[in-house]
C-alpha cells in the first residue's frame, strides 16, 4: 500500500514538473471547472431531457449521476476520508482553491464518466465519443491542478462507467 501511495504522489509531482506550463493552466482550470458540482453534465442532461427525442437519454444521465454521487460523495468520500494530495505530497501545489471535501474518489471523474457512459451507449457514436473525450479531459484536469491522486481519478472513472452501465441495463 505504501508503494501505491508513493507512486500516486510521484505521478502528481511528475505532472507538476513536466506537464504544467503557464500557457496550459487557464485551459486546464477551465476544463476542471466544468465538473464543479457536476454543473456542465447536469445542464447537458437537463437540456437533453427537455426535448422528446432525447428525453430518455437526459433522464438516464441524470439517474446515473445521482446514483454515482450517492456512492462517491455520500458514502466513499466519508468512509475513506483520504486527505487531498496537496496536503500530503511535499512540494505539490494546487492550482485552484482547495476543495472542502475528501479526495477519494474523484467526484468530477465520477460524474463525467457516468454521463459520458450513458451518452456513449445511447447517442450516435460521434456524440458519445465527444462526451468521452471531454470526460477524459475533466478527469486529467484534476491531476493537473493537483487536487486528486491518480487512484482517486481511476476509481471515480470506474464508478461512473459502472453506474452508467447499470442504469442503462436496468432501464432497457
């Protein structure tokens, strides 16, 4: 377990030392803000739910996000209570104001992949792939800005994808 914790921290330091650039920071902080409270994904799902042709897709995305938020934000974050990496990894600097909740798992990654997973399964391929690309960008942004460990993002991604699959199967 100690080796995994060290690897997590070293990965973040590598990103900070090798990928962070002043010209990229506004892009990545903008991308990460799309996941704040899930607002972008919620707004997209609500927009889709307004129109009869896409209502089912929007409602499925909302259901997946709600189910996954219960697992991550209500249960796992409080159960695991993992501190944010910028408080634990010497030399790591967060690029955004410190979030007030626990680190594990990433709620941004969970909501992004819960939504993108639904869109990938239910919309024409090009829209599903676009949503998946945006979800990957949001998830990576959490590492770039230094507020999540890679394992937080990986598990958040897995929860989101699994939640989207379960919601889509149940409602078939």
